[in-house]
C-alpha cells in the first residue's frame, strides 16, 4: 500500500522526560497526540475530540479495517495529520512517537467475523503491533493508552466483571479465544513495561462501543441490525438471542479515554472497565431496532455454526463493573441505549441519502 505522510512540523519532545513529568491533556497547553488505528470508528471520534480541545493529532492507520472517510472531514484542520501505514513498521512508529507527547494505541483486529476468519492476522496484529508501540514509546517514556476489550473476561460468570476478577478462557482449539488471549497479552505487555521500565501505561477494557461511523461489516451487532432493518432484510440473531450485552455511546467512551489520561500517575499501571451497565438481550435489541426503524423485516434466529464455525462459543452475559473508573475519574456514561440507537439509525439514513 502506498505510504502517505503529512507532518505538522513540530519538534519532538525531550526523550529523557520522566514518567512523572509526562505531559497530559490537563496541563493547559496544546499537546501532540499519536493515535494508532486513528481512521477507525473509535479512533476518528477520539481525533475529533482532541482537536476540539485545541490539541494536535496525528493518526497512523493501514486502512485494513479503518476508512479514510472517517477522518476526511478532519483533513482541513491544520492541527491534523496522518500516515497511511501499518504500526507493525518499527521505523514509522519510532518517527511518529518521537513527534508525539502521548500515544493512544487503538490499532487492532476487530469484529467477531474477522477474528473467526483470520486468526493468524488477529494474533499478529494485536500482539506484534503492541510490542512495536510499547518498545518505541519506552525509549522516550511517552505515555501510552492501550485499548483492550471485554473479551478478555472470556467465559467468566463473576458478573458484573471487575478488573481484578479472573479471566476464564476457552480451549485453544476454539478460534474466537485467540482474540481474547491476544488482547490479554497486550495488557500483560503494557503492565510489564510500566513495572519493569517505568513506561506510563493505562489500559482500558472497552465494552461494546457503538455510534455513528461504525460498520457492521465485521459483525458489530448494532450497525448490522440497523443496516438490515433499513434495507428490509431479515435481522439475523445468532443463537437463541438470550445472550445479553451492554452498549456504550462512542462519545462517552472517548470522554473516558481522555479523562483517564488526565489522571496521570493515578492511572498509570492500572486497568479500567469502560462501558454502560444498561443490559439488553440481543433478541430484545433486534426488536428495538425493528420498532425504531419501522421496518417490515423479519427477525430470524440463526444457529452459531451457520454464522461462524462449528463449536463457536458465545458468552451469556457481558456486563462491566465501572466502579473503579467512576471512583478515579468520576466517569459514568451519559447516553442511553435509545439515544445510541437513534444516532446510528440517523447516521445510516443520512449516509444512504448521500449515496
């Protein structure tokens, strides 16, 4: 893929800055942020938020699952720049980390469909890219935020999930656990860099982030249901639909990401759940989307083995305990599920009208 780099011309931060002196968004000055996976769904919203706060943002994305369309509207902003390249490239990452004050590492393999179909890519992308980012950031002690996932809780039944709870994985012969394990390794790596080398690292486990710009292409259930409903196609619910999830608006998630880095040393070396506690079954979610869109689609139950692979395992519940982030940063989600669904429906209708 052709590499395209747009640099903002600012000077790199002193590579000898100590972790306790690392600059954060709360210092009152414009900072320089590097977002890996910045052309993705969450990354593009984070870029918007940081620009709105007066900071500089550079994104690194290979566009494998992200899209330039997500950040096209930011290209007119003089404080925004981008590199189209993989963050597996140590030389590229080294250059961009050198020019940044803080790194948000969001680049990862995403979506159940991609995880099941491409386990090698999933493991390599998640683990190797995190290794590269941490190694380069460690050389200059640049604070790093690592986006993890609720998937790391695996088959745990200790609801709601707490950050200090056990992680219960399935067998290595079941493909979907490769994603959970690879993200857990990311966490171990980040925390090891903090403990052994003093690299400022913050880890957040994200629970089903939803909102405008999210695609259902890789199995994300809300945009998939909305797309199906608006097109008059059957809404496909895997399994019996009784499995429950909690959905959090991307605006709330981005706010959490920024506020966690504001905590500085209070958050370094810590893991935080980020998500809503408004729990709903997938079947009830399909019914709510069906009503909201006034669709004439059917709701169809599909066996897991037809949608994914034989032996596919799903979790009956996925609900976070958010007491830790609330105590540390005062964060709670503000947007309701109804508001989230309304935003997604409105965005998809607008996109269809443009096409």
